[in-house]
C-alpha cells in the first residue's frame, strides 16, 4: 500500500482566495429565475447562504472555509456554481487532490482562527497548513464511501423529522 504524502494546502490547489463584497453583484435575498446562483458568506446557519445573484464567481466544485466570527472554521463542499463573499475562503483543488476528499479531511480537522479578539482564518494561514494525502484513486474511494454514509444519515434525519411531524415523537 502506498504511503500518504504530506503537502501544504497551497500545493494541492489551483486557487485559494477569499470572497469579496456582495455589493458588486446583482443580488436578491430570494431565488428567482434571474437570481439563481447562491451567494455564501461566513456562517454555519443554512450552510452560509446569504442570498442569490445572476452570475457565478466559482463554477467548479470547491471547498469553502468560514474565515471570521462565530462560525470560523466551518467547512462546506460546494458542488454547484456559487459566489463567495465576506472573506469566505474558497479552495479549488488541482490534479493531486479530490475536492470531496479535501472537504471531508478539513471538516474533520477543525481549522481554528488566530488568537485575536475576533477569531479569523486567513488565506496565508490556509495555504501553509499541512495535509496528508493518499494517491488520487484512494482519495476518491474514501470520499465516495463518506459521501454515501452522509446520504444515509441525511435520509435517516428526514425520516425522523417526518415521524415527528406525524405525531410519532414521544419528546
């Protein structure tokens, strides 16, 4: 079995950048036929959904990391086109890394901010983080298994919610 190799995150990404100002986009708080691209910010609530706009800034699968405030370190996988704002850090992986594997790796790693009064993670901090990776095929296999488990957990959560709505809940 091949050994896992250590990399800096900057070595496994084509791009690492922080989102900008929402004001430069044509935004809406509600999804419409025109405003159908999600905008994500630094929040854990509703996966960080801020609103919608008419043009994507990122059109490939990516990983985002909340960089400021109470949700600092919150990691999300973004499969569809989106716009990151308010310093939300976006990672677009290169051929060394599977994006979904990187999502699971970072989600379970718990990145934390610096010691300032308002916790924050910066792009230079993320770039210099070490990460251990197996070869790409193994990454894809691991990500597939974890994704399948996540889907089953989500299905069970929805079933439980339906039981609660149907009055079958004792609590």
